[in-house]
C-alpha cells in the first residue's frame, strides 16, 4: 500500500457526535478532520489541550470561543488555542476542516 498517495474515498466516515460525520487523517504531528455536519447539530462548549484551526468549506457554522460568538462561512476561519472553551452549531448543512495539533489520540478509534 502506498503510504504517501491515498484515496479520500477510502477513509471511513465516523459519526463523532450526533450529526457530525468525520473523515480523519492522522499525521505524525496533526489530526486533520473533514466534517460534514447536519443543520441544527451542535457541539456543546468544551475544551481540549490541542490547538485547533477550523475552516468552513461549505455552509455556515456559528462558533463560540471563550465569550465571543461569530458566524463562520467560507470567508472566515478560527484559531483556537489549547485549553480555551469553545463550541458551535451548524446553521446550515455544512462541511468543516479542522486541523488539530498535536495529534488527537482520542480520535484514533
């Protein structure tokens, strides 16, 4: 099997929480999470030690980081330092790309 070039279609979809369907790629230093989210699905406020960059590839996602809430769409992204409380809600069906550093060992199941 080629370890450099791979097929995105071969990545198993995992429903991480209700309405959040992920394709996960783990590298030596990062976890890359492509997420399709159903409109109305939410991620309650939580925190983790990982630095997170979240990009909206399609749709709109309302994100709260600390005490600030903004609507993310294809023109906006968010950088979340490790340990900072955050969460959000899909306003429409949407697709997000999250990049975590270091690797999310808890997502390797």
